[in-house]
């Protein structure tokens, strides 16, 4: 019993370090999500594309003097499918 618990903890700590590794490699920004309109943390998934940590939607960064975020259109969604994250 104790042995199997130790195994679980070991597996968890492995996942945790994986998670930390993941977060140390991703670029995060704060911005207003166009989907849920929350000021939230956005995780860079690929260049110019971000994922909202509040609602989970993928959005696009658009820089034109100021930085804005837009919901993805069908073309963007297709592009993301063809160009998945480099991970
Ligand atoms: Zn959102």
C-alpha cells in the first residue's frame, strides 16, 4: 500500500516537473481576451497566436501601434491545424 502510494507521488512529481518545464518555455502575456472580454493571462502557442487561460479560446495577436487580440477566423484555425506548436 505504502509502496503504491510512493509510486503515485513519484509519477506526480514527474508530471509536475514536466509542467514546470512547459511553463518555463512558453511566452505569456496579459491582455484582454476577445472571446470572454477578461483581462487575463494569454499563453503563446505559436508565433502571434495565443490561448486564453480564462476561457481556453485561441486568439490572434495583432500589432498596429498598439497590441490587440482577435478571435480566430476559419482561415486562422486551419493555419493552426497545419502549423501546430513546435513542442
Ligand atoms: Zn478568453
